[in-house]
């Protein structure tokens, strides 16, 4: 089997330029999208027999909707992070926001039947941010990632609206059997949930109910009802040392 590994570089270039182009002024955006169309079609022709013209047209028609979702993510980031000095900082310097933005684009390609291209795009931003979101994951509006390093979100995860997660969170599967590849293996997170650092939530039938708070370092393998507070209790003892005279 011949594999053109150089398309990894093409996809990396495509991913970066597409993100920038979404926020260009209209005239320059159209010019850039025309150039990106050529890269897209070359990549698609390398890895699928599907018609690249049709796929590009379908994807391009979705870009305004994708941009609106990304803008809502930016607003959620500004609103929820007290350290944020404004939207300019979000767009220019927030790794969580960048990871979400690339996911919005790669997820659409995943839905259009281009899982390999989508996965390469997600790996581009994974390498830069340390945030691993599978392009198959379904994420609602106004998603906020704070810090973000070490976050893993699996392929069949469903995250609804106004969810906040922190660094080290894993939304994963209980089993890695290949035979389960076509089943829902990852959890569902309902509206307005907050998941704090290093929490692990595993299993395709797991639902975290709306308005719940999942505390740091918890390990969850069963569903949580709405409006719940889940915490991990550990005992920390602090004592005064005696100094030798």
C-alpha cells in the first residue's frame, strides 16, 4: 500500500490557514478559500475516492455556521475566565479556544465522511496544545476549556451547551475492544455542567446530568443526576515540625 505521508504537512498548512481565513475581511477571505480549495482537493484525492468538488462545496457552505459557533466559544471563554483581559486575548493566546475552533472545523469534515483528514487536523492542534479532542465528538454551543493541557475527549462523546472543563479531564471509554468501534463508548455531558481538573468519566451509557459540578480528581463510571455535586474526599494532615535544638 502506498501512503503519501507528505499530505500531513499539507493538512497542517490547510488547518492553520483555514482558521485564519474564517476571520479575514471578506475579500481576502474569498481569495484564501480559493487557494485552500486546491490543497483540500489534492489531499482528499490522495485518501478517498469520493468527489472532492462536492465535499469542498458542502464544507464551504458550513463555514459561516462554524464561525458563529467559534465566536460563541470565544465569548464563553471571556465570560468564564477571570484572568481574561478581552476577546483579543482569547483569539490570540488561549490554547483551549484554539483546540475548540479546530474541532469545530474537523468535526464537520468527519460528518462529511472524511475521518482521516479530520483526524489529521485534530492532531495538528493536539500537538500544539496538549488537548486531544477526537473529531467525532459532538460538542454544543458556548464550550469553555480552561488551561486544557492533558484533556482527552473520545470519539462518541456528546457534550451539550454551556459546559466548562479544566485541564486533565478525560471523557473516555471503559473498554478498548475493537468490536465496540461502532457503539457509543464515551459519556454524555448535559447542559451547564462544570468538570474540574483531572476528573475521569468513563463509559458510553454514562450521563452527567444538567447543572452538575464534577470536582477535581474524581473517577466516575456511573451516571450522575442533574444538579449534583460530586467530590473526591482525601484526608490531608498538616502538622508542625519539631526542630532539634
